């Protein structure tokens, strides 16, 4: 048997936790246009990894299994293919996980996010929950000085949030609220704060996350009472008598979506940045009379460069969002922490840490 490495593998389609193994797999081969990266940090995507844990398959087709998850990662280049010129051995890099065909209808239409053959490392191509990973060199981005591997591993969610901000089409002076203070909500709020919006406020039900938002990012917050939305709606109405121009939902709550419509002013936009189950519009008349819009944003491609620059310039600070770090061998404990600890935000996996090592 050739060289092997440790990896978190889901062995069978829809197998969920019962099919999740930390095991040895073959060390990757490096193609001419690829690099091999020693993965130094990989971040758990709470939404996606929780889905796989329940037996969902996301973008992964049955023929893609066994699959290594982990679409948010960063590391050191340890090998380069014969045709690679943009990076060298020893470079610190993060990787845009999207792999696009360039030939389908949407790629030819310059809409690559809708690629009909959409590839995604950590979904239908091996991702970063392994000690070494092969990636296209053209998808690598140099990590700036002063940015850690752990922070750089969070570039993917930042890039997705940046796509959503583009979709918002913020106008100078807009008043914006973000629902939810998880990783996506706190990243989104920072990007909006550094846009042409006049105001941004974060609404959430976990006091510790709101305190972090105010302390680290200087962004206003409102505590949500899950049993009485009228409380936060009144507080927003007192702040913005004509209503909000944009509300960004990162919660996936049908009740919060309906609350968003109550807080929006005329011509307002709800940006739906998550999947909402069993959504029912409670006041269709208000929705029509105020000419409200719903815009959906869910993924990204070609946004890593801008996100890296935003981090380097201090517009986007990922460090306060990293609350827990675990070894690869303790992946399932790390996932459970992310799912059950309401104070957790970004949980980082370290493929080269020994089992049991953690930082919380």
C-alpha cells in the first residue's frame, strides 16, 4: 500500500453519522494544474455538515462516495504540478472550493455560479477534512501576513456573504438589519457596515453573540424574544420610523421572515440567506402594498480575492468568530459542539493535531 493520510470520510450515500469515519485513505496525486496542500485548518459549515450528519446528501451524488467533507480550509503548499506558476512550495493559501466546467450554457453566459456541472470541494470533490488535499492551482489565494490559517479557513463563508451583499444592491444611506448572530450574520454585518449603508443593526436571541458584535465590531444590536416578536419590532420602529430598506435573514425561521416584513419600509427587500422550512406568508396584503421583494442568495464563486483584501485591510475580522478548535480525530465532538452550544460560532478542525487536543 502506498502513502496514506488521515481523513474524515462519509463512506456511503445518505449514511449520515453511521457512515462517518476517521480513517486512512490514499495520499492525493498532484495533476499538472494542481497543488497539494497540507491542511492546517478547516472550518465546520454548521448548515452543510449538520445536513450530512442527518443523512442528507446536498450536492453529492451517489457515485461521489466515499467523500471527504470540508469546503472551508487553508494550508501550506507542499507540492506543485508541472504547469503551476502562480504559487510555490511553502506558500500559505486558502482555496476557492468551486470547480466550474466553463463550457455549459451558464458558464458561456458568464453566470458561472449556475454552472450545470457545478463542482464543490467538500461536497462532490474531496475537501479539507483530511491532512492533505489536491486543489486546482488557479483556485488558490495567498494568505496575507497577519492572517492566521484559522481565519483564512473562513474565507468561504465570507465569500458567500459577499455574494449576498452584491445581491442586496445597497444604496447610499440604506438602513439594514441582519437577523441572526451566527457566523454568517456576523460576517454579513461587518461587510454591510463597510458598505454605503448608513445603519446596520443585528437582531438575535443569544446575548453573548450580540455582546461580541458590539464589542468587536461596533455594530448596534437588538435582543430578540423568540416568544414575542412585537418587542424587537417596536425597538426597530423606534430607531427607523419609516422602516428598514433591507433585512437579511440568516436564521431560517418562518416567524422571523414574517417579522422582517413588518420591519421593512415601502420598497424594502428581504434577503433570504438560508433555507426556510414551511414558510407561510402571514400578511400578503402588506407584502403587496409595500411592494416588498424577496431575493435569495446561497453560494458564491470568484469572491475570494475581494474577501482576502477585506481581511487584510481590517474591514472583515474573522478572529473573534473562532470559538472552538478540535483535532480531526474529534470531528464528531466538534460538530456536536457547533450544533448544541449556542455560544459557538466558528468551530475549526486541525487535521494534524493529535486526538484530544482542543482549544475552547
